[in-house]
């Protein structure tokens, strides 16, 4: 009985942490891929696209005004494939996208490949993102 209770708690917690991915779609228009809000059609952002079918993985609240929309952008590589995930920062109050940045790299099919990962330092008023794979060093102001 305790196992069943723990499983239910884990399922509920994982659903709450994922946010509402149902608000967002990834669509193709004229050869480009876009993240679009389902209900507010004018809200859309061009996404980073790699090989494979992109899909939204989760959303995460960053306080009351911002959210991260994390998506699978596809695969890269020749000898060893890498699954690539990006995150879009969205300002809910201004209905504006603040950028599309690397979130995570993962060896394809759960390989044990060790990859340098993007680093996200999230504060109340800004986010600092560094990624040695793309030579990115970026500070995003959240005010």
C-alpha cells in the first residue's frame, strides 16, 4: 500500500513540475519551425531546428511573469548521435520571447557519452547562460 501511495505522489509531483505544455505547439510554416501559443495565435517564436521531430518537453515557471518552454530540437552528430534540447524564455506579462538557448545535450539512446552541458544560473532579476558547445555567454534581464 505504501508503494502505491509513493507512486501516486511521484506522478502528481512530476505533473506539477512539468507545467502546462498543452498551451504550446511546434508547427512548420513555409519550411521554418515555430513555437506557437495555442489560444493566442499572434504569439510565436522561430525555434532552433535539428534533424528529427521537435516536441515540447515541459514548461517551468520563473516567478509569476516568466516561463521556460523546454523542447527537443532534434539530433546532431555523425558517429555518435546527440539529442539536443533548447529552452525559450517567455515573458508572460509582456507576451514577448526573450530568447532561445541550449538547455541540455544527451547521448542518443541513453548512451554513457559525457557531454559538456549548458549552465543556467537563474536569479530573480536575470539569467546567465553559458554553453561551451556553442561558445555562448549570455545574460538575460528579467525586469
